[in-house]
C-alpha cells in the first residue's frame, strides 16, 4: 500500500461527511467513529477519521498492524458512505 491509499481514504471520508449534512447522518458518522475508537482503544483517532488519516504516516506501524489499522478505518469510512 502506498501513501496515496491513506490519503485517498481521507478524501473519501471528507466527501462522505460533506454529503451527510443531515443531523441523522452526522449522528451516524459519530456513532461509527465511536465504535471504531472502541475497537482500537490504543489508537489516537481523535474526533474525526479524516484527521486520523491525514496525520497517519505509512510505515509508522509494523506491516501487519498497519494493514489492520487501515482496513478498519476504510471499513468505517465505507459504512459512513453507505449509511449502514
């Protein structure tokens, strides 16, 4: 996975959050982010996945942890985009 993957995920999250302009959508996005934080208590995700992805640096974790981290964040972003 190259650096572009992480930044691409962040851009998709920004777009999803912009489209999710209703209060229900914002609450859903917050709930998804909270669930992700609960699943990864040692990670400093902050209040916005966009910030977590913007600040993430490829190679800062062992490869297997990096793949798991990026996969979980990507799943959360997909859930927000799809509203599930």
